[in-house]
C-alpha cells in the first residue's frame, strides 16, 4: 500500500506542481505563455493518451516490472527536467517523465485491487484515492514553497530521492503475478484510440486560445469523433480488444465512471479559479492562499480512508450518494463568496468540498475496480485514471473558459489583459455564476448515483424473489 501510494502521489502531483512555476519559467527562459504552457499540457497529453495501452500491456505481461520501469523512467525524466538548458528541452524531457508517470499511475489501483481481498478493497482504494487527490491539490502549494525557498529546478529534483526509494520498495514489496499466456496486443485499437484522445485534448487546449468556434478546433473535434468511431468498430471485431466493450453493458459501471469524471472536472475548475479569487480579490499573499486551499486536501485525506472502510461494510452506493450531496452543498456555498468574504468564511465553504470528495471517491473507485475481471484489472485501472486526467484537462479548459466569459459579460465586454484584469466585482460575479454551473454538474452526478442505488436495490429484490420461487 505504501509503495503504490508513493507512486500514485509522484505521478499525480507532477501533473499540477509545475503550474505555479509557469510565470517563473517565462522569465527564466525569456519565452511567452503560449510556449511555456506546453510544459504542463504535454505531460497531461502523454499520460492520458498512453494510459489504456500501458494498462493492456500490464494485463498481458505482468504489472510489477512495468511499474518498476515506470519509477525508473520517471526519476530519470525528473532529473533531466531539472537540468533542462532551454524551454524546448524541458518540454521534451516532460514527455519522458510522463511516460514513466503513466506506467505508475495506470497500474496503481490494479495492483492494490489484486493484492487486497474484496472485503478490504474499499479501505485500500480509499487510501489510494486520497493520495490521488492530495497529489492534484497539493501540487501548486508545494511547488510555490520549493520555488520560493530554493528554485524552480527543485520541483523536479525533489522527485529523485522519492523515486529511488520507490524503486527499491517496488522490487521488495509488489508481487510478480504471472498473467495468462497467448495474449496479443491490439495495435490498431491502440493507434486509433491514441489519435482520438490526442485530437480531443488538443481541441480543448486550442479552444482556450482560438475559441471553441474556430475552424481548427472544430476540425480537431471531427478527427476525435471519426477515430473514436473507428476505435469502437475495431474493438467490436477484435479477438483480444484493447477495451472489452462488454464491460459497458453494466449500467452501474458506466454510471460510476461518469460520476467520477464529473467530479474531477469540477474539482479541476475549482483549483484553477480559486487562487485568482484569493490573491486578486481578497489580496492574500501566495503563501496564505496556499494554506487556505489546503483545507480541501486535508478534509479529503481524512475522509477518504474512512469512507473506504464504510463501503467495505455497507456497500458503495449509499456512501457515494452522501458524498455527492455534500459536494452539492459545498458548491452552493462557494457560489455565495463575495469581495468581502473573510478567510474563515472561505474555509467553511470549501471544507464541504473536501469532505464530499473524500466520501464519494473511495467507494466509487471500489465499485469500478470491483466490477473488473482479474485479467482486465490493468485496463480498468487505466480507464479510471483516464477519467481523472480527462477531468483535469476538461475542467481547466471548459470551466476556465466559462469563468472568463462570465467575467467579460459582467464587465460589459472583453477586458484588455484578460479576465484576471477585470474589475473585482466582475471577477466575483463570474466566479459565482461558474460555481452555480458546477452545482448543476454535481447535481447531474447525484441524480445518476440515486438512480444507480435504486436500480441496485431493485436487482437485489428481484434476485431474492427468484430464489424464493419453487
């Protein structure tokens, strides 16, 4: 558990820790934002597009040695990133780092699910889920401390001792289970999925720069749809597909993936917008803003393992519903923030988001992994990880664009210097409206969770009736 948690934390924190270093990198390399943002984007693109391929290879070849290699590649990539002589070198080394990260992140939940008995799965995945969210949320805070105390190089160098210790722990602790032989890799399925995912993520990224109505962005969305259709067709006819589409016949499995994706979209948008509110509107220094944002991961880290244990005893459905209800309350409260809100008022509003996310995530992950056959754990673990990275990318792109659009609407038109240069009243109005949209997204997830709970109860009742019939 400690080994997998270390790998999960390293892989997820590096998807967000670099964000706070972007202004520093612009100055350090004498470049512009449109170039330096690829330090973050190339990492997310690489991780998301390779996730399922790595999961499938692990199901075919075994998880331990791919996981171990991931630690090694990630550690080497981190060292090279810290030594990068130029911005394009740094972007290239981030690809190498992401290749290692995907080998770690894609397999963590599969290894945990394989190692723990079913009656302890919720507790184990609760710990892992807490680490995932802590990595995503703590990245900017830890990055700010390292940059302020040392230099931007250390956001990469800090990974080296952890990576080396992690490799030793993997070698010592992770079991080397041998998968069934005679399996084949679905090359054409992997290729069409890679092109489809790349086009989708590039469309989201380009949409922020050119607008989602631009012909180039529309073209990328068309490529995504065409190659996604090709991928589905290939998977239907493949003897050993990349993704066993029969998994999606399970309605409850689909609902768990969708609700998980929605929760990560919303949490990514929260992490994107909140620092601007705390620093630009309330005038807090970066260190104090980081501490206030820390309320969320602390609450999440405390509740996720507990909800995992409870899901082992009482089932997953009811607990996921409770978590989503608390999230709705939290986001409704966040929509009431004003220009004069105090730090205590902010903390009390963001606290339910951390609590709700922690309560929801562990049983939701347990339900997803529990529905996977043993020989498909790698792929399902990869699908779960993709829902997280896709949620991050989509949340940043879509909710960031919505927030900027609502700020401009409140300001009476586009503001020179962007949304962050708009009058404080316009920024707060945009924030309130964006949080109401987030409430709607979580409400959709809650409705789906309630439907899944009722469907599961109905199925159990039908089974009881069937067994009682003569």
